[in-house]
C-alpha cells in the first residue's frame, strides 16, 4: 500500500466501499471529495458507479469541484463563499 499513489489508494478504498454496499447496502453514503486524487477517467468511472448504485434506492451525498461527478447527479447544490 505504501507504494501506491494517492489516486490508486482512493480507487482501492472506493472499490471496497462499493463492494460492501452491494452486499449490505446502507440507505445513504456521505463522501467528502472522494475524487480529489483521481484522474478524469477514474472520476468518470466513479461517477458512473455512483449513478448505477443510486438506482437501487441508495442516496449518495458528495462534495466535489469536478464536473465528472456533477454530470451524473440528480440534484446539485452550489455553495459559495
């Protein structure tokens, strides 16, 4: 694990979370910038995975600055300072 990059560690962690979610789903998940260390193609893949999992009546709440996750959202709230 020490030799993995930040993005690779994020993909491994998200894979574990999504695997657990398929076996024992929770009603909602709260993610804080899970895509910060990911490349654009991985952000799109995570967005598609969240979209597919959300079709099974699971709610995902996430914070992001990236358009790849925003594109798959059903509701978006913008917060500015």
